[in-house]
């Protein structure tokens, strides 16, 4: 029992910084969400209090007004469905479908870059240890001809 508690304590301190920060990020996101929700409730309640007397004073009943505006409301709903909701759902679906490939290719690129950098560093180190310590001198074409003859 004591060893499992000790192992979990050691594992908690060895966790990456992002994993340790995740509870704080979740708490902040929850606080932000509920703050926005509370603000929206307040705005809605205020709007209701302001609009309610106007609605009561309207000479035209709301049902008649909605009956007259029904074609426009249906058109607006269809337009929103076609222009906003359907493209959004399509993008979300495609993003979910492509996510595994995106992660795989990202990891492959990062691993390839690290492997290439490591290889370059090893080769530079070997050349530095084995090779000459001065950079090679560039020889022009005329000097080469004089050396050959």
C-alpha cells in the first residue's frame, strides 16, 4: 500500500509540465464558460424585462405577427443551415477524419528532423576529430595547371 502511494507521488513529480498544468487550464476554461453563461443569462433577463412591456402594448397579437413572418423565418433558417451549419459540420467531420494522419505525419517530420540533426552533429564531430583543423584552401584553375605541369 505504501509503495503504491510512493510510486504515484514519484510519477506525479515526473509528469510533463503540460500534464501538471492541465487541471489549472480546465479550471480556467470552466470558469470562463460559466462566466460567459452567466453574462448571457443576465443579458437575456435584462432584454426580457425591457421587451416584455412593449410586447404587452402591441396592438397586433404575436401569433399573427409570427404567422406573417413565417416565410421569412423559414427562409432564414434554411439559409443558416446551408451557409453556416452544413459547412461547419463538414469541416468538423473532415478534421476528425484527418486527425490521425496529421498526428502521424507530424511525429514523422519531427522524428526525421531530430534524426537528421543528430546525424549531422555526429558527422561534424567525427570530421572535427579526424579531419584537418583548418578549412580547406580554395585553389583557382591557374594554380592547378601550374601544379600539374
